[in-house]
C-alpha cells in the first residue's frame, strides 16, 4: 500500500514538473525582415501572393535556421525606416550612403551591375552626362550608384518596372533606361544580336548585403543568418536564385 502511494506521488511530481516547464517556456519571437517592394526583388500580386528574389531568399533561410522568421513587403523608403525605428530586424539592400548609420551588414548577398540601356541601334556613350537633358527611366527607390544619384541634368523618369521602361524606350518616350542586370527580364539577352536593347554604358558595380538594425538585439539570429548565407554561397543556391528572371512582354 505504501509503495503504491509513493509511486503515485512520484508520478504526480513528475507531471507537475512537466506542466511547470510548459508554462514557464515561451516560444521564440520571430525575427522580422522588411523587403523592398521593387520588382524583381519583392512584390505582392493582385491575388495577394508574395513573390520575388528576396522572398525566395528568406524562404530558403527559413529552412536553414531554427529561429522563426516573419517578413513583410514594404515600399523601399518604408523598409529602411522600419529598420531605423526598430520595427524590422533585418533588411536586404544595396550599400548606399547613410545605410551604415542605421544598420550593420551581417552577410553578403549579391553583386550587380548598374547599366544604361538603349535601343539596339543607339551608339554607346562614354559617360552618363552624354544624356544630359534626355529622359532616362529608372526604378524609384533603387540605388544605382553615386554617378546616377549626383546627376541632376538628366530627366529622371520613374517607371513601374524594367519591362515598362523597355516598352517606353521602344516607343520613344525614353532616351535610355537605367537598370541592374539582375532586374532585366528573362526575354532580354543582351549578349545576343537580336536583343531588343543594348548596353550603352556600365555605370557601377553595386553590392547587396543583409543589414541588421542597430536597434535590434537579435545577435543570435544574425549569426545564424550569416552562417546560412555562407552555406548558400558555397552550395550555389544564391547563384541559382539570382539567375532566375521574371517573364515580361517586351515590345519588339
């Protein structure tokens, strides 16, 4: 009888200990990514689907670390503001003036070329200043380097995406279009003779990195993300990811 009572008491203590552990443990708070709503980096479709190169990137990182991730797609300026005011822990973005004041780089992402594109029969130019006074398309919110940012003599015309800019170029509404090589649609191969456009000038090499907000305390997550990114560089995941180009209808 005594043995049965002692056994029952032991089971009750073990059960209470387990309940105490469950009550005392809290699920880990997810880290927050803010992704710039610029095609092809990140966007929401009319149906509400999230897609883009950075969406694929974050989804891949999710499979490699044990820390939960939540991400949101924002206009570029708001994504940077959310990193500054602490509403986002991480933001993938290009190295640009002022970014180091609100975040620190934790992982290298990609290197891209900022190009000046023109019609196939246009002549190459020696400098961006050769287009002074002309209409030049660009994606608002994208960093194209110091030369483009400093030039106030060209007429900078914002376009919805690179495909939109290329169509305006063929219609004569634009003299040229500035775009990164990663953002050029899959139907445009600048290396082929029958390409609808050609490169007039290579402006600058841009570096993309994942930045962690100075206001964030998620150092453990930063280390895990950095290690995941290193593995993605080694196994070719990033190269494959950034070679994916979106389909778009370009006026021939």
